[in-house]
């Protein structure tokens, strides 16, 4: 059984009533990593304060209040500095700031603390993608894909699409073409529409590409569903971004 993240472990142990107690400091817990056991060795109040700071950081991050999120993470780290969650979220803050070298460094720290965490591996692959390290990104996304549950369509399709784009940059034309045609309009993801849009952008048919994107937007109306796909098109360079990226040549 995989060990749960520190925050999830503590939340699951918080009192269900005012009489209940969290596990006593120093109490041995089953299936814990050394870092998790060290966390549970902290006084109960310190553990609760850590989680409050982390949750506040996550809330600030979701609101795009990045500097406040970083400040809350610093407070949490002062309590416990061996949490993969802290480094993972800090890395995402650096990504929002476009400080990709710093993001990569802290994601690597997170990976050392939680080497089996697929989400962290995805984040590292994403930094490689954004910084145009196509081969490394391709290989790591492929590893992530091999470890995702098949039923997780949302993530598997997005990772496959990123692999498709990496293959285009690596000159793997036949494999890229096969991935482009792998799914059709009946698939329960925006993959088909974005793959076709990428194909048209590559051919210099920008109006047709935009039509494919518009069709995908009409079918998948939830912005939360479309956002990572749209971000991928920007990161790759098909769509001009706020940061001034030009279309891929």
C-alpha cells in the first residue's frame, strides 16, 4: 500500500469530536515513511499548525496570490522541513512566477522525499516541457503515463497529448501522426480537438486550427477541463501568450 501524503495522514487523524485525539507524538504509525514518522513525532499543536499553514498556502495559490502562498509555505517549513507537499507547492508557485530553474530545483527536492509520487513527476516533466527540453520531457511523461490508472481519462489523455507534441519536436513524425489519430470525437476528453488543432497549426492553417479549438470549447464547456489543454497549447507555442511566446515555426 502506498503511503499517504503527510497532510492527508494528519487530516485523517484529526478529531471527529472534541473528545477525540490525534495520535500522540512519538506513537508509531503503520505504513509510514521515515519523514512521515518524524512528522508524527512532533507535538500535536505543531502538526495542526503545519496543516493550517499548508492549507492557507494552497488556498492562496488557488487564488493566484502567489507571494502570500510562499509566505505561508515558509511558515509551514519552519515547523517541518521534510514535507514533499511543501516543496511541490512551492515549485508550482515558482512556475506561476515563470522562475522555472527554481521550480525544477524544489520539485527535485519533493521527488527525493516522495519518489513514487506521480504528481511530482508530472510537475517535473511539465517544467521540462515548458523549457523545451523535449527528449527529457517526452521520456518522463511516458513514465508518468505508464503509472497512471487507465480509468483516469482526464490525466492520461493530457499526458498523451503532451507526449504527442514532444514527438513532433523530436521529428518522430509517424509516431506523432499515430497519436494524432488515436482518438476520435467520441472520446470523453478534448484530446481529439486539440490534436487536430495542432495538426492544422503545423500546416500553417491557423483559421482551421482555431475552428477545431472552438469546437472543443463548445463541447467541453467547463473551463477547469479546458484550462490545462489551453495552457499546453500556449506552453508549446501554438497560441501567443501573455508572456509573448510566438507560434511554433
